[in-house]
């Protein structure tokens, strides 16, 4: 099995020709690694900008743990902020002052992937590539790097940049899988149902939680420490992709390759449509009627997710060290 895992990881990360992402925990784990890698000047400038963020008090500094450095906590929460401003309905409805910053199509780029067994169905189809992820990252870099922009505007785009580069490295933010069961695309795994333990989850949600789901700062520090030891002691040597792919366009091609090779297992993943689960009360389907994630898949997903997170941390720190050096 070890040989199979190594082989799969090599396939995933060889250079290829060319919505939430991670849960809040995953974003904060990467954010912590980024914060540690900032130069003193970049860190100081990031801290100062986030003080000017329009939601600094209402969202970023809210619920800071007693043992947390407030500046660090604000930075970590900033990496989750674009998810915090998503609209909610019913009793959890958020005010317009919060949701006006929401940009749903910034979080993804849906590059089409055709399920191998259904290739013939789409032989003549013109499949769209949806989402504004790469354009949004370019906009954030431009505004953050422009010191003539208002501090609040730069702070908003700093939070977006953190979040989006992290999103980009979650494989299922790069793809839309087309099949006989998802004729209009699977929305990055959101229309694919698999079984994890005793419950049924969306494939996208499975990958969102691949870095863990502990909410405490202690948990975040523990996982960040593991990633630091695995990949970041000598990042340039441990992660050769850093030299091979140096633009967001290249980074998303990496994620797309990882989506095909690992998330969809090159068409070997067993799954059912999420619609089947939603109709379970009418059809009588049970969780056990849905394919379970097998142990090899779970191991491979963990390996790939942790490597993607480490790459995101180094790349983000490099970006911010350049954009916030003065």
C-alpha cells in the first residue's frame, strides 16, 4: 500500500501541461503558517491594515481565545472572512453591511473534467469554464500592492487574497466533473455523495475537512506544527513545485491535476449523486446504500491535502512579503 500511495502522490504533483474551501480550521492552519513566514515588515503592515478592516471588531477580533495573540487571531480569522460574509437566510440572516462583501464566483474556477466512462456523451459538447478565481486573485494583488488605495480597501483585499490562494490549493475548487449523473457539472464535488463513517457527505465537504475539523487554537497549532515538520523545514527542497509552478495559473493546474488523480481517482471513485441522498425520505435509501470512502483513498487524500496546504502557505507568504514589504 505504501508503494501505491507514493506512486499516486508522484502522479499528482508531476508538472502537467497545462462554496467553501478548506473549512475554517483548514484556512486558519494555513494562515498560521503564512503568518510565521512573513518578514517583520510585512507582518507589521498586515497587522496595521487589518486594524482598518471594516469588520475588524465585528468579525475579525471577535471570540479571540484568551491564550491567543490578538494580532495573530485577527490574521487567522481574516483568512476565513470571505466565508463569514456569505448570505444566510431565516433566523440567521446577516445584515447587508456584512453580506455586501460576498462574491460567490470568486471562490472557484470550474475547469471541465469528463468522467472517463461517459466520455462519448460529451464528445461534441462545448463545456464552460466558470468562476472568477484567477481574476479575483489578480485584482486582490493589484489593490493590496497599491499604497494609494484606502487602508480599509486594502485590508478587505488582503483578507480576500489570503482566502482565495488557500481556496485555489483545495483541488475541488479547480474542477467541474461532467458525467451521466452530473450533466451540467458537479459544482466541484458538491453534487457527488460519498459515505464517510456512518454519514453521507458531499465529496467537496470531504476535501474541505481533509486538514481536520478541530476548532481550538491548540488544535490549529498542532496541525500547523505537523505540516511545518513534514514540509517546511526546508520548503524549497521538500516542495520542488515551488520552483516548477510560480504563477496562480500554474498553481490551479496543479490543483486540477490533483482533482483528477486523487479526488476523482481518475474515474475509479465510487459515488452516487447528491440528489439521491436528498430524496432518501421518498426513496427509502439509507447511508449504507452509498459507497464508502475506502482506506487507501482516505490516506491519499490526507497526503495530498497536507502538501497542498504547505504549498499554499509558502506561496502566500512570498506574495505578502513582496506586496507588503514597505
